[in-house]
């Protein structure tokens, strides 16, 4: 007998339509099908246990249905690109800790539960603007994330290697294991998390948030004094999300859930389709339309209302609550002009999606010293624009999607503890896009909490 929720099949799932994508336009993939190790890597992944269970994925969909109804808020955060070397206890705990701290502040601001999700345990594949990169006289394949090739600019490192998919699977398993231990084992105790926020508040740069921090502190102490059962507050649900870019990896990790007989991507709870792979007739949209996970789609400033409605028809034909999240990344300059037509068209169609702001990807600039960066003020401006647009349309601004880390890096400009370009040489660590550091992430959470209580 199979218990409810148990995964019946091992091996790449058999299910009608799951291989349709193979005959459709497929962008942003490495050229590795003929590679001698490809079949072996694919088979290993197909035989490995799933990283997440279908029951958890369904629970997340229920949580997201609440977000779509304005009864919860979604926080998604993590690296632009995870790295294999970044899978250490210190780095994972700093990241989880920062997301939990942000979540406490946002819970207060929104007076609602916050669904916590990391761009973690699978965020290894990156879309690139060009297949090749040239430095001086040398042209090599672009870096596509450590699940595909290495960052070092040498022919050996840049050669796509399918064995890296298996390594990414194991690194994701190790990450998820620690995340589960932290969030189930007492690390996420609300009182401890609030204590960590006090450390942030001790810095004079952050006195403007004293009122909010003080109010959160009083609320926590009040619950404690009332003898509120803190057992439940010691644990928290924490979900894993990544861009479902590398379809060989996603296909090999797709499993059929025995309760429903439906396919699920088991590489993470939530997966999203990026701005560069959301063509309506492309492979990514087709593949993800056939799995039952909650899905995100990134929408940039060129998205038309018709495209948004078509994406809903393809990815959420049943209009299932919590199924579809639109993650808008318009840029601070565009959001007040480009977002309203989309929000209004979706609202008027009667469809319900979760609306999330990604205030990072529309605000990338090149610093004078050559680093890819973003200004903290632009990020804040896009978030404010997002709230303004949804207020005006009568729709619900459901969440925040950020590239962040728990470490003290210098990658984005500004913040109260000002980061300027001179810090980049010593403290810029990201292999791809610039992330908010620990303090900038918390400052953003306080600013959003302020906006939510205005
Ligand atoms: C990303 O999230 O790192 C990314 C590449 O985003 P987008 O698809 O929005 O460009
Ligand atoms: Mn990015």
C-alpha cells in the first residue's frame, strides 16, 4: 500500500505531454545533448529521491491562494545565482536568518502572515544575454550558472558539463536539509528572531525604524507574558524556489504523485519562468503548464496585457487559487506607467493571480568602475510604485521578491549604512547580479512595513 502523498514512481515520470517541450522552441540551454556524460547524469537524477514532496507543494499552493486573496504576504529572497562553495552552514544560516528577520518586520507591517520562501536549494541556472563571452582575443561560452559550467574564464571551466546537474541536486539536498533543520528545530523562534532585529536597531543609522521595532518588541513580550503557546512559534514553514530554466534538470526531477496521479516538479516547491523564457509557444511555458506546482512568471516592461492574459490561460486554465504568481520587474522609471494596464486587464478578466514586485531586475546599472550594481533608492522607488499602482487599481500587492544575502557584501549602492563603489573591489562576491546585503535587506523590510502601515 502507498500512503497518501507518497511518490510511487522513481525514474523520470511517464505522463502524457511531459515531453512535448522537446519539439518546441527552447532557449537558454547549454549545448550538451551529445556529451558523453549526459545520459548517465539524466538517469541518476531520474532515480534519485525527490527534494520536496507533493503534499508540501499543495500546502504552499493553499498559502498562495491566501496571498491572492489579500490574506497573507509573500517574501521571496536569496542569491541571484547560488554557488556550490556557498553551501556552508554559515552562509545558509545567515540567509535564512535574514529572511526570517525580514518576515517578522513584514508580518508586523502587513498585520498578516508572511509566506517565507528562499531563492535557495536549486537556484543554479542562469539565463544570459549572449551565448558567448569575449575577453580580449578569447571567446568562450557564457557562464550559465554552476549547474551548467564554471565561472572561471578558461575553456575547461566554461565547457558545459552534465555531471554538474547531479552535483547541483546534492548541493540542493544539503541546503534544504539544513533549512528544514533550522526552521523546524527552534532556530526560527519568534523571540530569538526579534532579538536579532534589536542588533540591527542598535546602529544609529537605523533609528528611524525605532518605533516599528519597539512596537514589534512590545507585541512579542505581550504574547510571552500572556503565556501564548510559543511551541508553534518556534517553527515556521519555509519554501524553496528557483527559476525552472534548465529543462533537462526539471524533467528528470519530475515525479507522479500517487494521491492524485499528477506530475510535480520535485526540485523545489515553487518554480518560476524567467523574463527571457516566457514565450507563449515556447518550451518553458508548455512544460510548466503540465506540472502541478505553484508557478511564477517574471514580467518585464515589454509585457502587454494580452500576453499576461494568455499566460494565465496557458498556465492556469482552471483558475486555481494560488497556482499563478506574476513577479513584475519593471524598473523604477517604468512601474507607474507599465504596471497599471497589466493589473487592470487581469483584474477585469476576473482571474486572480498573486502579484509580487521584484524591484531588482529592472534597476540594474553599470557602476563607473565596471561592476553591475543597483541603487537602493531605485529599489525602494519601485516598491513604492508597486504599492501605489495596486492601491489605485484596488488589487492586492501580494509580495516582495529580492536578491539578497545574509552577508556583509558590497554589491548594491546606498542604504543608511552607505555602500559606495569604492567598497566593490573588496566585498563584491556575486557571480551574476548584485544582491542587497544583510543590513540593506532589513532596511528594505522596515521601509516596506512603513509603507504597509501608512
Ligand atoms: C533572476 O531572477 O535572476 C532573473 C534572471 O530575472 P529575470 O528573468 O526577471 O530577468
Ligand atoms: Mn538575477
